[in-house]
């Protein structure tokens, strides 16, 4: 005999029996009662204590035959399944059944699987500050605090990358961090102001090895959470595809991107897609434009695109005069991961950050030159690669959701 406590989410009657579906420990459990043993006073939403014994039916399924059921708490409000809710009250969806509860379980399992994977591969979990003192030169807009008691203004973390590299410089170890980040980037089906990020770095590796490590990680996560997932676009029997970005964009534009672009020919091709070039777009802008607007939305199964224009990756190691050793992982039209071989040449890094700083000022946005990071490079950075993965986006893909807000019990709204 075991004693259970949970919330009733369904009551059914069949001849001499009553069936109760009860949420216990984030799972739906079914109990079987004889009519004479159960009061008719129980209603949907009651929190109850049940005394029961376990049995296996003819199909091999585990069921519980109950001998006693007592009401512990009767709610003042009843939340029905057909009630419309907004994101502010999305947590109430867990009262109506298994869908939101599965999301809570999957988030927990995914975080557990990530830590299990990296800990077993001898990575060290680290943490970096949420409150940052510098606005930096990042292309994303920060969320800014009011002045605190010390009369200083702070910026909520957009990325822990610079501090993560400083930790690697002092410890010479492979590291990872799971943290909240904040970017004032508007809200779409794949972006929020507040979201969860995984960053990891491997010493002595490059972006090609980072792609392999990222694929291994995703397979480990999927295996750990498989029973809860709705995966249509990830075939675990074959490796993730890898495609060179310049080759893919060049095939669409009908041009060799190692040469200067023919703007007239480019415009004609884009008109076929009902698209027009913006003013002052250079070759790097056009490649990024074609990737985001034409290539990415069509991707279903996992694909690594690699060798992006250096212009958009100031912290990445150049591959040549135009590209960086950089990749993005796309699944179901969503950017899941982004990584590159880290730039460890201080002089080059100074020039790239200076260019990004100047670009932000030209755009009329606040910026601050990353002096402290450049100073830390003076102590010597080891060769390494780094990857960032949006955890909310990953969970959305694993659950077959098109909107990341549907994967959070308390989404930013």
C-alpha cells in the first residue's frame, strides 16, 4: 500500500468503477476505484490523498487500485481546458493536463543532459556576471538598469563571452556556462528579451571540431529526453549536413562569390524572390541577406552552414581576407547554434573591435571600447573554439513548437 498526493484533472465512470487522472510528481497517474469506496463529492481540481496498491493489467500497463481518497484542498477557482489564456498566465496550462507539464519536464531533462555531457567530457561549469559594467560594442542592444545605490548604471548580460575567455586564459580548461541573457531585440516567434543560453569552449580545437562536438551534444540530449519529444526533423541515423555558405549563396545568385558581385545580376535574381537590395549593402550584407531570407527558412533537417563573412564576426578567427572560421546550425528554419574558432591575435582583435565600435557610433548607438578584454589578451590566449546555443530555441525544435514562448512556463511578454 502506498500513499499518493496530487491534483485531480479528470474523473470518469464506467459501470462499477470510477477512474481518476491525477497529476503527481509532474506525471499523470490513473487510479481505479470501486463506486462504493469513493464519495461523489470529488471534483476537477481537488488536491487529494490516495491510498492505493499497484497492479499490472492484461496489456502490461501499471495501474493503481485505490482503497481510500481524501480531499486535502479544494480550490476556490477552477481552471478549465477550454479557457483562453495569455502568456502572463501560461503556467495555468499545467492544471489542465500533460502538455505544459511535459514542457517543464523536458526543460529539466535537457539541462540535466547538457551538464551530464560536458561533465563526462571533463568540461568545467563556470558562471559570469549578470550585471555588466560596460555596454561594449556588441551589435545587439542592451537592457539597462536604473542607477543602483552605488550611483552606477549597469547592463544586463547580453553575452558572457569575454569573461568566459578570461577564465579559460587563467585555467587553460574546457568550460561551459548555462545562463540567462538579455537583449533588447524585440519579440518574434524565435526571439525574446530574456532567454536561456548555453556557451561552451574547447581549448586547442577549431570550428570544424566544434561542429562535431555540437552534433554529439544534441544527440545526447535527444537520447536523454526521447520519451517526451516530438521530433520530425532530426534523423538520428545520419550525420548532420555541412554546407559552405559562399557556395550555397553563389549557386542562388549564379555567381562566383570569390570575385566581385555583379550588382545588376544580383538584383535580377532577388526580384524573382520578391526581394530588393537595401541601400549601401556590400557583398557581406548581401550574403547575410540571402542566407536569412532565402536559405534558412527552407531548412528542415539539421544543417551546419560554415564560412561566414568576417564583417559580422569580430571575435572570430579569419579564414581568409573575406571569411571567418564560423558556422551556424539551422534546424526547422531556426538558428540553434553559432560557433567559431576564436581570434587570439591581439592586434587583429584590436582592429576588428575598433571597426565594430566605429560602426555602432555611425549608427547612432551607444558603445564602449573593450579595453579590459584587450588587456587580458596581453597575458596570452590559447587556441580555442566556442559555441553558443539558444536553449529555448532548441527545446522548441525538440517539442515541435514554432514559437519559443510556448516552451516556457513564464515567458517574457
